[in-house]
C-alpha cells in the first residue's frame, strides 16, 4: 500500500478521559493532537497510524487495514506500545514526559506533556531569515547540546535509541532548555530479541548504517545525528547525506569554511561525531559530552564571533539546499502547532 492521507480524529471527541481539541501535527507514522484531560490540563496525544499500512476515512474512528498489512501493523503497534511504556519510566527534564498510554480504535495512543516553546529548527530558521551572524553562537551550541546529550544518555540507559535526532525533534522551552521529541523512529531497541521495524530516516541527519539493512545500530547511530544537528546550527542546513558521502565526501570543504566562524576545537568534536565508520565515532554519549566539555576552554567570546566576516558566513549558508528535508512517508511530530516537517 502506498502512503496516503489519513483523516484525523474529529475535534471535540472524548476518548479515554481526554477531549480532542485539534490536530497539531501528522506524519508517516502518527498523528498528534492537542487535547485536555479531565482536570482541564493541556496534553499532546500521539496516535499510532502508519499511513503506508492503514487507512482511515473521514467520519471513521478505526482505520482499515488490509490482511497483508496486518502483521506489520501489529508489529509496529507492539513496538509503539513498548516504546511508550519505556518512555513513561523516564523522568528527565530533557526528555518529553509521557503521562499515559492507552488502546482505542484498534490502535494505541501516547499521552505527553504539552510544552510551550518552539523547535530548534524554527529557532535556526528565524535567525537565518534575519541574517544573524553567526547563525547560532558557539556558546549556545555547547550549552544547549550539552543538555540534549543528558537526555539522550537517559534514553540509552533505558535501552532505547532515538534514530531520528534532528533540530525539528529538539524542542526549546520558553526558558531555552531543550526537550527530545518524536521517538516515532525508535522502534529498534538495544535489545536484540524484539522484532525489527526499520525506521524511516531524514537525509543529512541519518547515520550511514541506517541506509544498510541489518546493520548494527547503537548509541553511535544517535551520536552521528547529534553531530549533524550541531552542524545544522552552524549553517542552517543539514550536512551532506551519508549515502552521498560514501561516494563523494565534500564535508572537508564545508568544515574548512566553518573554521573562520567557530573554533577548531568545536569543529573537531563535530567531525568526530560525523565519521562514516561507526567504530570511528564516539561509542557513547558520555564520551562525546566529555570531549565537548574538555574543548570548551577554547571557546571564543561572543564579541569576537560578532566580528566574523559577513562574506564568509554568506558563502557557508549557500552550500546547501533546503533545511529539514525528509524522506518520503515520514514527518517529524512535535507538540506545538506549526512545527511539522
């Protein structure tokens, strides 16, 4: 079955003690709704509904699934449910809070805390549109990704991989602290005894091993995406897709241009994260955090960064195409209106 547009649940629907207000995001695997619980608290509800496997017509609540797609749908549903249960055990300021999960309409729903703020992608694009120089300061990158990695470490400790880390899935609260969002791609766990449902990936942010069937995935896979996200903060676009790098790697040229704007120490850490060979990358998020902290002493003052040549920065911005490009059939979901990619 090819991917199709699924009708969202109707506004005002009461479901398991929650009242749907409106759809706020949708993608290839799920639909996210703003809702209120019985006490009037706002929540985000994520509905498992892979558009390539199930079809829901307007006015219906349960999707239609063909017999040939039913086994795959059930595997994904089981993984989604297990993922929700694992995330519900995580109480960390840098990981989205999962409050509840329930079965209804022949699928599964994950209830998350609703946060005010905007995605890191939106933050980057706003600064890019305003012509800010540098696009994002080195101080911001080091501080914010240090907190992001606290959250990723907690996820890995709970035997989960994210597998879709990118600026669209890093949400900045009003106070600037980041939250990891959209674990819809985290269907592959660090445990090898569960069925595999290969995730869709976002070119530029996806590690090379995600392009290879039966490749060994691990913390190093998310680490590649962390490096790619830091790089995107510098240029306003993803790095060169990993499959292209295997045949014609152009990243050295891009890094050379960035050395006029950011310290060699920070670029060294990002290069390490973006190595094509998984074994050449940091093997744990702790190792990457340690390297980022150790190099922090060489961080330039913001006053120096502000004097960087406009000409150099404009060249960097022109190196890449559109930011946030996605593979067919998959979109990130966030917990605020207007952040779907």
